[in-house]
């Protein structure tokens, strides 16, 4: 392996372009070797000013380009399965944005393909596991000082959703973060989902069921509620409060600048995930690069990606029917340890 890990980035939209910048300017030990996007102009724009990058519109051929040693997948979720299997076929380590594969059957095919290889190649982009506040909460809960966690109350608000966003995607794309965070924080699988839908906000696009209130049950009797509101119009807000037997702990109250002027004080609030989670993305990608250079794969694994998709799929059915919906999880291959 050369000194710098040569990374092919698939998809050069919001996330892909930001990861290209990160690999080029923030993370050590890696370089952008190639970028592929069916939209050639986007791919070219993402690598403007970076020398020696192969630009492709063929997302599979790019994996065979000279110098490609690892793959970062930032294409839309529906394209992830094909890209993951292509990377596995070449033995390339992968960092795949969430949702790993939105359809649980496709997600399971990815798990089974990796299990057949007998070694991990994929890290899934659940970046909250790399956020300092989430890590503090995880270590507090694991330490047991507050007793057994009983409930998580979560808030997830976006200023606006992209034009292609559907009512299902509030669960499959946005709440996939809370699904993973809850499994990880509590160390338990989520076993059933109920989704309530208030009258949609006047600020939501026509037909979009926004906001929604999602309630998860866990295997050892905890509850997790999530308010998801993707067109709130005022801020990017992500909060989580753990209520335990002898105390509670809350994260996400933006430790940002307070500006005092004109007789009032104003707290600056992030407007999007690229600001709120910038440190987490940096740590996530650095950790992936470090592991890949050492021939290892760490972080959220393909089973975590599959479990999130299976839970979200139950959530989509719960949204449709208005009923409590059990989660159907396939048996976990030995390659993957607990959440
Ligand atoms: N971790 C996070 O917080 C976070 C934030 C935003 C997006 N995401 C995820 O990142 C992924 C991309 O989201 P985005 O917001 O950048 O979307 P986007 O629409 O801005 O960009 C997607 C890009 O992929 C390209 N594309 C389409 N089909 C492709 C294919 N088969 N192969 C390669 N590229 C293809 C499109 O032309 C476009 O340029 C999604 O999985 C999304 O859920 C994660
Ligand atoms: O794809 C994005 C991304 O995952 C963000 O982190 C989340 O806040 C958005 O709701 C979602 O649409």
C-alpha cells in the first residue's frame, strides 16, 4: 500500500463533495484517487483544485482505476447495494453512508456477502457514534452511575428536506440515525415500532407527512421516542435525553456562541448537519482511514446497517397502518458482535 490511502468517492452531491474536501484537506493518511458520479459536472466540481484525481461517470469501472485502494459511498441509498457488492468483489475496504441499503432484503444480501468473505470490509456512516456528546452519553450509561436506562427522548429537526424526500424517508433516512444511536447507546435491539402523525406542518411540502412521532420498544423493555420534523424551517436540532432509574442526562443543547447585542442575547444555532456534526464526520472518516491503512475495519458494521433498515422498514409499515408493528430481524452471523 502507498503512503496515502487512495480513496474512490462514489457520488459527488452534498455528502460526497464534503467527504472529498475532508479527505483532501482534513483527514491525514488518505488522498482522493477517483470520484464517480453519473453527473460528470458534479464530479468535476467536487475535485476542482485537487490534482491527479480520476473522474468517471461509470461508478463500477472507477473501482478499477489506478491507485484505488478503498471506497467511500455517498450515492443515494438505492445505489448502495450494488456499490458495496462491487467493492466486496474487489476486496476493497468501504465506508458507506447511511442508510446502508434502505430495503432490508438488499441490506441482508450485503450482510450475507460479507459473512461469506469471512471478514469485515464495510464501515457504515452512522457518524453520531463519533460525536463527542453522544460518546459522553454512551460512557455515562455504560458506567451505570444513573442506573438502568428506562427511556430515550429524541428530537431530530431539519430546516428543510430535499425535493425528493418522501414521508417514508423521514423514517428510513432521518430516523435511521436515532435507530442506530438507540441500539448503540442501550446495547439492545429495537423490537417494535409505532408511528403517530399529527396534522402536517403548513411549512411541509404538499403531501409530506411531516412531522412524525416515532416510538420504539426495545428487547429489554426500554422505550425510545423520536420527534422527526424535517421542514421545521428554523434550525438543525438533534437532542437526546436518557431517563434512567436514578437520574437523567441530555445532549444536544448546542454549546455554541451566545451573542449579546441590542438589549438581548442570541444563541447561534446550526442550520444543517454539516455544521452540527462536522467534528463527528471528521473523526468518522479519520478512524476509517486509520483502520484501512492498518488492514482493519472498525465502527458500525453491516449488521448495524441491516438492523437499522429492518427497524425502519417496520416503521414504514407502522406509518401506513397506524398500528404497532413488530420488527423482523434475521439471525445474526457470527462475524458481527452486539450493537
Ligand atoms: N451521515 C449524514 O448525516 C448524511 C447527511 C446527508 C446525506 N447522507 C447520505 O449520503 C448519501 C448521499 O446523500 P446526498 O445528500 O449527498 O445526496 P445528493 O442528492 O446531494 O447527491 C447524490 C449524488 O449521487 C449521484 N448519484 C446518483 N446515482 C449514483 C450512483 N449509482 N453512483 C454514484 N453516484 C450516484 C447523484 O448524481 C448526486 O450527485 C445518502 O445515502 C444520504 O442518506 C448522510
Ligand atoms: O440524509 C440526511 C442526513 O442523514 C442528516 O443527518 C439528517 O439530519 C437528515 O434528516 C437526513 O435527511
